[in-house]
């Protein structure tokens, strides 16, 4: 008969090559073996391509099975034929169970119909697809995922493969919901809260600001806070920003003006926040205009009182001096002094 194998053999020049070798028995008319026919075909290039393909497949599987995201692939019809190991480990189902429509069993029942119908529509149109929904883990708990699928097309534009990923967004979703709740509280707060970008102006102007300053949110967004409110800080803006950069916050009483020109005194707190290469200042202002007016009245009364007391003491001092000059004895001084002080007291009544 014949035999076939491949192996390595160097050429006469010492170059190592792979060969596809076929050995065939040649028999004489008597049936005895006469010789062997050996045909060797150079398959070095094919072997290199095979090894490259094997290496590429190994690298792909290593990448696909160790990437942070879940990954999957489907035929143009939408028939899913592959999930990476992370997806299988998370869901706890086998690759065979996940094939075809098997992946649908781990989608939350409240969302599966919507996901399947919208994905089918995207497959039919050949459009990229994206959705968010909960996927059940092997422990029975559901986590939220952002799922995406992109079509891979040939030179003629026909879809030949769908590549998809599932990204766990559970924590981001929780954080987003918390931030939305806090933002809602800030928006509805009656305390004036605004946030301004150091370079781009006001980006948040809540209801408390609208009530206090008389500007609508649309009028305030994008404006420079200090210019819009005509804020008078006890230090220059440059010094204020230097203080914020060094200490992260600043607190003090400042004078501002409303949309109708009314003077407003506020107890202001500024906090510098750095994120994403940008600088934001969170400004909280509490109206203390009435307190400032009360302080002014009190200071006026205290000043007037001090003035009157000084005048009264000056009069008493004059009475004492005059009484001392006209009195011969201590007893006589005391009697005259008390009488004059009583007269002064009666005059103030």
C-alpha cells in the first residue's frame, strides 16, 4: 500500500523545511516489492500558517476568556454559537446550553421579551444594537449589564458575523441613582446651591438660587457666578482661587445683588472639587440679610449708648470737680454732690 506523514528535514544547504511525504510500494508482476516511490512536497509555508493560526487562536481565547467583559458571537441569523468563559462562569450554564437561544434563560423575565424583540429588529436591519437589562448569575442574583452587538461585514457589505459584549454596570447604576436622588434634593432645596466650572461658568443653579436671586436657571447657566451676582468678596478673586487651591475650601460673609438690584448678604461656603482634569466650585449661600440688618441696628444703638454714657460721665465728672471746689469738708461735699447727681437723674427722666 502507501503511507503518508509530515516531518522536518533540512535541505542540502542546511535550511530546515517541513515536508509532506507520501511513500508508495511499487510491485513487480510477480507481486513482490520492487521499489518504493517517495514523493515529498514542501509544506513549510503551510505549516507556518497553521502554527500562526493556532497561536492566534490561543491568544484570542486567552484574551476573550480573561477580559473584564462578557463576550459572545452569533451568525448573521442571530444564532449564538460562542460565549467566553467569563460569561459561562457567571451564569453557571454550559456552552451547549447557551447555544442558539439558550442565553435567553438568564435574562430577567421582566425584560426578556423586550430584549429579544429589539435584538431581532437590529439583526434584521443590520444595525448596531445596545440595551441594558439584568442577567442572572449562578448564585441566583441579578446584576445589571450594558449589552452591545456590532455587525462584521464582508467586502460586499453583507453581515457575516455578530460580535457582542456584556459590561457589568451594577455599581455605576447604583451610583447614578444615588447621584440623581441627591441632585433632585439639591434642585428642590430652598437653600441657594450652585456649582460653577472654573473655566466654563455655572453648571448647576437650583431652585433656592432662583428664589433668592431672582434669576431663572436658563439665565444663570454658563455665566460667571461672581459677575452674575455681583459678589463682593473680602479678598480679590485671584487670592480667593489661590486659597481654594491651597486649602480646598473658603468660608465667609459676602455681599451680593439680586436680579432686581436688591442687596443680599450671605454666609457663603466654597469647596473646590477636581475631577476628570476639570475644576468645579460648589457654592452654598445662606441668606443672612436680616441678621446683618439687625446687627447694624444693634451696632447703631450700642454706639449711641456709648456716646450718651460718655456724655453723662463727663457731666458727673464736672459736677464732682465743681462741688469739690466749693465744699469745705467731706461731709459737705457728699451732701452737695448727691443733691446735684439727683437733680441730674431727675432731668434725664
